[in-house]
């Protein structure tokens, strides 16, 4: 719209045209006020009924909430107005009238169930606190990209339609690809390793992953955003350094650039950037500390995966982000390298927030023969992954990396109760639309 002024830029003495949504109307008899909202904030439109054209007043006061309007007029200082200024309209156009019966209240005065909000995401995003989540999410991704570039990484994009799954045929969404069976990729793992094995060396990707897991929990999705890193001539310790740096960079960027969004979410007084190095606990130490809390009905033993209640108990005990290292080889994927001096221990690691796992990573097996053995030990046919394994015959350097759950990062940073709040249009077992 030509000559449009954003509400945040309207100054006393200006003649402006502002456009946005009708947030609220207050009719006080001889005078009435319309609050117009755009992406930068809200501004008050004042109607002095006895001094203004009747048609203009009627148009302005009869319009339904959430209708899109355009208003032209002069800006005056008014300390009692929400933003300290108001517009006296000379003209008002209803650009797009809204149905008076709204499925939810964008003003936030009436709460709506999460399912209703997700069904009507366009309306939901008109609420300051919801928009704040996605402004912060965008800032996280910007900061993460910048931090990866500091680590001399090149951003890549890998295929999302594949012939085989990263970890075999489980948890895959099958599709028909020109008459052949294909799958939605569950991870960029194998492809990013292949690129790290080229002369590019250090790479990262931020993109969708797909997992056909029949979860129905507040922290699982079937389409999620994965933030991936892979670096040649890196070991698991190097990869943990990068993961820690990336997460701290996200917190630091929010603290520096998102004060208004934190205020909208009520987090401005309690938001803290993690300080100090994240502790690194071995898997053995982790299960010992979980058992010592007494929170589980049964004691964990070597080889157990950590249950949700165990993760929570350990998170409460540690009190911040931490790594779990040296996992048993048998419960890590085939591409994770084992320690040379103890093949029962892998170089795999997880980075944990006190609420949940955020990152899974490790050093990769770069030796061709051992890689093939890893396939066979996990019941996978190496021939199905020949495009991947053959490259390990041509000079594959040691390399390490990780995958970080983007939505889980947003969820834990902002203290969201449900991971779906961190996604514009989530995909889970029950939700395929919108």
C-alpha cells in the first residue's frame, strides 16, 4: 500500500495513512475510539461524533473486530492513548470485513484450547504473545546460522525424498516416486557425512525431518526442524563444543534483540543466558545419579535407555544444560564410532536440557570395514546403502556432528508447555491440516 505508515512510526504533527486490523472499539457516547493494530503495534483512532461526518463515524464504529481497514488523518499527541498518540480520521476504508463470529479472540481476553488455536492459526498469530514466539524462533535461527558461519561451516540442503532411511526401514513415511517406493527422509545424517568427506569439511543444515512415530506427547512431532552440524577432522568433543556454542548463541541473541517479545511472553524478568561450561557426564555416571535420586520405581542398569522420568530427575539434579557421553555401543546407531580401547562404549553423546533431550551426536565411523560391520550388527543390509558406504573407500576423514531439535530448542528456551506451540502448522498423528 503506497504511502502507508506503520503505527510505530506515527509522530505528532504527521499526516498518515495507517492500515491494519480492528483490535477493539470503545464507544463512550459523544466520543469513541477504535484501536488499530499492525505488525509494529497499536494506535488509537478518535471519533468525535458531533464534529465529524456521520458516514465516517458510522463506518468506523460499525466495522467488526479483526476487519482490515485503512485510515488517513492527522496524528496528535494524547498521553492517555495506548501509545501516546492518536489519529483523527479524515477517511476510513474497510478493506476486508471480518465475520462478527470469530472462532477465537485475538485480543486474548478469552482463552482458546490449543486445538482451536492451531485450527485458526492466522487469527492466533494476531496475539502479541503468539507472534512473539515466532519472532524469537526466527531470531534463534538467524543467530544459529551466524554462529555456524563463525565455525567456518557451509550451509547445505540435502534431499528430503530418499530411497532408504537413515536408520533402516523403521519410522519412515513411504511415498510413491514415479512408480517406485521412496521415503521422506528422517535425518540428513548420511548426506551431511558425505559432504563433510569432501573438501567442504564443515557443514550445517536447518531443514525438515520426518518420523513416522506414533507418539502423542507434548514434545514429539512427525515433521520437525533439525539443526545439523558435521565437521571433518572433528571428534565428539569438538562436536560438543559446537553444540554448546550454538545453543548459547541462541540465548544471547534473544537477550540482546528480543526484549519486546520477552515482555509479551512475561519472561523479561526471568530470562537468563546459560553461564559456564555445560557439564559432561558419562552414561554410567548419569544412571548412577538417576538411581541415587530415588525417583524411579526400578533402578536403571547398564544398557537401559533413560526414561522420561529419569531424564527429569537428572535434569533437576544438574540444574541446567548438560551432556551425557560414552553411551553403550548397542543403543547407538551404526554410524557412531566406538572407542578404540573399549568397543562396548560409543563416542555418542546427548545434550540435555533439564526438561528433555535437545541434541544427539557423536564421532562417526569413517573406516569402511568397520562401518560395514556396524550395518550387519544392527541387522541392516549394507547393499541398500551402497551410495553411502562406497564413498568411505575413497579417503574419508575422521568426522563428527550432531542433530539439534529446532522446536525443542524454542520450547525449552521459552518454557512452552507443548511443542506444537513452537510450530506454525504442526504435523502429528491427528493433524494433517491446516
